């Protein structure tokens, strides 16, 4: 799994667990719908920290809590191929 896919998986899981649609998350986080769509569809591979922070706050989490999940913690950059 690509590094960028981990954020997408995390956002989708949190939305699913909390019953929040992606468009509602955009409103809650004050992130543009198009920006969030690009992240979720994998078009934006490296979202800004500020954007991830806004998304985290919408989930009532700190950025650290948002980024603290097993797949990300266990990710190996040695397997990552820079483009």
C-alpha cells in the first residue's frame, strides 16, 4: 500500500465509523470539497499538514491522534519508491 493511501483509508474509516459523508466532512473541517475529493480519490498524494490538521479537528481529534494508527505506525519507507 502506498503511503498516501494510508490517509485515505484513515479518513474513510473514521467517516464510516462516525456516519459522516465526505461532503459533510468538508463542511465540518472547512476544507474545500474539491480538495477533500482529490485526497480521497488519491489525486493529491501529499496533503498539507494544515489540511490534515483541519480534518483531524473535524473528527474531534488532535493531529497526533489522527496520525496515530497501526498501518501508518508500521509503514516502512524502505519499501517506498520515490517518484
